[in-house]
């Protein structure tokens, strides 16, 4: 390390372009500088450690120092140096948490009446502004309503919802977003290169996930690891920070073990999950870290099951391993597991496996619904019989989750078989579309000559189906479902309404073919089909013309 400053202060951005992941904010501020459209009040809101206060200081530089053509403050100007060193008279930073009373804001209101001492603007930065009292907000409101000339106020907060609407409405609001893993890792790589820190790539990924989008937290974790494991050895070369060291310091469980526990929970295998816990307890592992790692893996499974991809799961080491484990699980099952693990009380004795074991048993078993209580009657015993009749004891057992529903009695044999195929394909999705719902838009097929023809109601549906069938796994699943439903392998044909009409026209030939084609197209109308179902007769235009003649 070149000096004793902590990393997050040493690596604080000094230009708009150095602010990571907030281009939507910095670009707008630079345009405001270059076009002279500066507001008298700004509200910077967003998660901690994403650059709100740093951006406010850069804006103060741009308002008072020389700027480039694109609105960046000149780094080596006297104003920029003074602000970086904390000695600029016209930049006043106030901590809203410790200066939250009405008297503090009254002092501020009195001071804003004085013009800037050196620069073009006097800039006030009120950090954690949501901590002000209601009376203090009322006192601040007057200043925001009638701001003195050459005064800019920047309010920074992590909780914009705690601010009165009257304050928010008088500010230009900028929402800072949580940084992606890639943004955090990119900055950590830059820090490692300059600070001569050697670290395995997995370490930086782990820091980014643990920091949860906060660059300041990530820089603090990197410095902590560097102090603990990355100092130069006897040979003068920096030691490499390993993944195992990072896991130990950050309190994270081993990836393989955490994934093993999560997979057992998703498979409702209580024995396997308990085996993992007891094995780790016997070797003295941190069971809280094991739970934390399992929760991390289950969160990835939950997002993947819901079809969500965010910056945290993209490129995650858990993603590929959890994909197959999460496939058969349901969203409510994963939610039940996460809730059970979250309720495990491991603070009192973190070395005891019992709290985690109880959570695992709760996560892998379904709670038994309590029987409704019989209504109480004065002086009478409960009316429930001691033993249920035999007919009630052999009542219909609960159907397993994956068992197909009993076919409706009004279905024809062809419809019943096709219903079975659609049920089997109700969750099949390997590319973009779930096959089951698409198949519900197919006219019920009847096999003929060793073939089964699927006629879709629109070309768009056919296109979606063919795109999903581009995956071998989807094709194999549909082939197996058709074989199971119809009792033999069938060759699959796929047609759209237009293609089917053309084939019918060619088969009939001439005018008759024309009639067949118009009949086929007319029958595509839901209204026509409904009328025919009630006894109507379809008359084509050619037939009608013939009658007129």
C-alpha cells in the first residue's frame, strides 16, 4: 500500500467518469453543467456505498472550478484539489444523523444568506437527510422554496420514502442503483493492480456477492483480506489470497458443501441433509456459514425457477450447479425451505447442530393441517364419532403433486389422449416457451397411418412451437409423451391453418378444392365453429353464387 488511507477513501472517485455504474446520473449532471441548467436543490437517493456523496462532491467541483467541454471538472485545478483535501470554504458537508434538530437547520438557514467566499456557488451537502426531525424539515423547506442566489443544496439519503413529499417535490431527484457484480469486480481488479494485491478470481467474485452491490463495502472487504493474508512474505513478493482464506474471513461456507445441503433440501431428502450437517459439525465447521451458503444457493434456485436473472445470479458459481436441482422443485417449496432456514435460531449456540437440524426437518416435511374443532354445545359431548365409518376410512387418497388429473367425463377418447400429452408437457421449457400451453392451441389430433398431425391455430403459435422444438430435450420429451398417450411411436407433422387449407385444396382440385379451402379457412372463425355446433350449415361463397344463378 502506498499510504495509510483506507481503500474506500483512497479510491473515492474524483471525476464523473470514475463513478462506477451510475452513468444515468453522471451524464445528466454533466449536461446540466455544460448547458448551464443547474438546479438549486438535488436529491441523491439509493443504497449505501454506491457513490451518492462522491457524486455530490464532484458536482461541487464542476460548479466552482474549470470544466472540460463535456462537463468534467479539471482534476488539477485549485478548487478540485481543495475539495479533495477537505479544505474548500464553499463546500459545507452536514451529517443529518448528528445535526438533525431544528436549531441546526436554523443555523444553516442563516448561513445560506452569505454569498460564496471564493467560488461561483456555495454548495451544501446534507448526508443521511432522512434523519432530520419533522420540525427541522419544516425549517429546511423555507430555504428550498426561496433559495438565495448562488446556493446549491444536495440532499443524500438511503431512505427517500422517509422524506416529506414537500421536500422531494422541490428537488431534482436522482436514483442511484445498486452496482452489478461486474461493476464491482472491475473496480476491485483496478485496485488490486495498483495496490499489488494477488487474489484468486473466485475471491473477487465472492467479495462482490457479499458486498451486495456496495462498492464501499467491497473495497473494505478487499482491504481486510489484504491485511490478513496478502502481505508480502519473506521473499518480498505479495502472498496470493485464496478462496479458502476468503471464506474463512467472510464467514462463508464451502461451495460444494452448501450446494450439497441445498440440493438435499430441494429433493426433500431429510436424511441426506442431516448427514451433511452432522458431518460438518464433527469436523468443527461453522454451521452458520453452512446455512448462509445454502441460503445463497437456494436464492439462486428461487430466481432461476421464477425465470429471473439479475446481476447477482449472472455468472454465479451456484447457478450451473443449482439448475438441475431446482428443475423439479416448485416455487412454494423453495420459499418454504428458505423460510424454515431463516427461522433457525443459531445465535445462542452456533456450535450446536440442533437448530439447523430442526430447520431442515421443518423444510423437508409438510405441516399437518389441524382438524377443525367441533362446535361446543352446552352439556353435550362432542358429536364426532369414536371411529369413522369404513367408507370414510377408505376415502380417496390425496393425489401426488405430479399425478395427472382425472379425465373429465365429457371428453372424447381423442381429447382424453391429447389432454394426457398436454399434461405431460405442462412444464417442459428448455429454450423460451413452455410446450404444454402451446399445445392447447392445437386442434385435437387423431393419428392416422403411423403419423400424428398438429394443426396450430396461427402461424405465430407454430413458430413458437418450432423454436422450442429446436432443443433436443424438448423433442424427446414430446416424443415420449405421445408414445405414452397413444401406445406407439408416431411420426410428427406440424401444420399451420394456411398450410392445411392449401393441402386440402390440392387434394380436392379445381372448384371443389377452392370450396374446401374457403371452408377450411371459414372454420377457423370461433363464431362459425360455435354456430355449427348449434346445428348451422356452412355455405361457401361459391355455393351461394351457384344458388343465386
